[in-house]
């Protein structure tokens, strides 16, 4: 079964061209099925790209879902048309009156700024706290993961000497967990970040469990509250050409831009990227939806509005 998405959302046409079945609201109204409710707090500057990346993964499931996009009141995005934000995004204050089955908090281009100096830090802390009582399971991605780990558990972030940039082998440490059902003994995950969290800080917190790590990229996925929260330091949601676009974008702007590791054939940027993480990404999001969102949802449709 498909996702139910707002009419005219750009991702609909893009994903239909990829032969992915999505359903707009007009058609969905004829179906009398209780859909899962997923809210996405999209903090990335290229919002349409991130929307499409996440919807592509959410759509690869037999579960029907309604997807909502949350925006901050204390921050105005500069790279997305106002019309798009008005049509498809709702203020956090409005959505925080409701309950949701699942939530995704994306990364943000503010990772080198101290958390307390981020202009929307207070608002996002309120959203984190709200999610613990109004969302069944939440995925925190990249900066969103670091911010939530700091907010809830005082886990610090550290500046890296060079950007962690590329696709890195990752090892699931608890293969028996439902989130890794169907996984191989290793999988690949893209990373693109200037900061990190460290294992020695996380293992001091008894509520946290590292469930995947990389010999090169370090801590990769952390879990807490029996799967109510997952903190993902990489980007399983990335499209095949995302790192390529980022590399070529920065190449003419800075002198320290390095070729993303383990990404291009023969590590040569003249070659096409090798897509080695797509199956793991689909499995991960499918497992999250099925085992931590759908099967754990405790309330009825009449309770959520």
C-alpha cells in the first residue's frame, strides 16, 4: 500500500517516475483504512530534495501512511520557496497538539556551531521533549542525532580534523534486533559531517546502546528506550548522487575538499558513484516502520487529533 501525500507535493511526480507507488490525498479519501501518521521535522536547506529522499524510503512498505512536514517558528529557511513551505509545512506549535506514530528529525547545516548558539535551539528542545510523549518512535539523523543525544543525555560532539565524507562499512552489533532483520553481517552507509560523537561518552550512559559502528566512521547508530529512539550518525536516506553533488558544489568554493571515500568506482570522481547502501536503507526503514512504529502503536485514530 502507498503513502498518502499532500496533493502537488513535488516528490509525488519524482517518485512516480521511479515506479514508486504514492497516493495523493484526493485518491486516498476513498480508502477507509487507519494510516500510520509520520511527521518529519526537515531542517535541511534543500527541503524538496530531503523530502523526496525520505519519502522514497517510507514508500517501500505495504503500510499506508500519512506524512506531515513540520517547520520551526523561530527559523525561516532561505533555500526553499515560501510558497512551498506554506503549502506543505505546518508550524511546530500546531502539530504538537497531535500524536504521531513515527517521527524523523533530519540533520542541519549547523553542526560546527555550539548547540546553545543555534538560533532555534530552544524550540527544537521543546520538540524533542514533546516527541517523547506524543510519538511512538523517532529517528534522529546526523546533526539531529547529535543534538538529541546532547539534549537528553549530555553527550558532547567533537570537531573532526577533516570532514567524514564518503560511504563506510558498518557493522550491526546486535543482529537479533528487529531493526536489523534481514541485514547482512556488514552494510554500507554514507556519511557527510564535520563533527562526531564518541563511543567512550556513550557507553557511560546506561540508557544508551550502540547498535552499529564503523571501523572508519566510528559510532553509527545508537538506540534508547527500547527502540522509541534511534540516533543515526550517517545518511541511509541519501540518493545515489547526493555525495557527488555535494563534492562538486564545494570543489570550487574551498581548497580542502576531499574526494568522498569508497564512493566512486576506483575512487575516481570521473567515474559514476557506486550505490552500495540502498538495500540496507530500505530494510532499515521498513523494519523501523513495521516493528517499532506499526506494531507498537497504542492508540486509535480518534485519540490523535
